[in-house]
C-alpha cells in the first residue's frame, strides 16, 4: 500500500496499487490537488488515523536524529500511518524520508531525488561554536541558540 503525502496530489502521482493517506493531508491541499484527493477518496483510497503510541514512536525517532523540528504534525502522523499500514511512504520531503529510513519504512519519491543516506544531525552553538548531539533550546555554555549541522560536513 502506498501512503500519500500532499506532494503526491500536487504532482499528480499515479499508481495502480492501493493507496492511503491521513485526513490532515486534505487540509494542506487547494484547487486541483484537493479535487484529486477527493476523487481518489471517492474511488477507494483508505483514510487512516494512526494511533498515538505510533505517533510518539515517530516523534522519538525524529528527535533522535535531529529532524523533529523540520517535521509538521501532519508529517509525523503520515509517517506513523505508513508504519502502521506496513506501507510505502510517497513523499519528496527529505526530513520525512530520513525519519522513515530510521524506522525501516519504505519510501517512493515523486519529483525529486530521494535521500542517499540517513543522517543523524549535530547541533552547533551560534555563539561559542560548541557542538552537541541533541537539540536544546539554548547552549548550556553561553546561552546562544543552536543550529542544525550536517555531521558529514564537519
């Protein structure tokens, strides 16, 4: 089963396989993409609401690799739905792909090239330059804000 992100409706993704999504995706769509959603729902697309335990599992995984701040609630719930349905996530969002990979959830990309490796992000203080493995509101040393940093570019 293919679980569709909003980009699947925007970019007119097509498959002959069974499809699913979550109600929150419909709220992100306008014009023709919203009509595509409605048409697919009318022709049998499954609408799934993931359980809160799975949503929390996705949040934890996203937090562990530094992508939680990049994901909307819709993104988190879409990954959770894909996990529960043992499906393939259809998205062009890199952060979603990274978290899906962490959870061993298959991904099919639409218009962009998919990720080539999973990343565990580091966080660097904008003031003193120290690096941390986990995201924090402020640097515990100097109090400046942290920014996400690709560890392979260190």
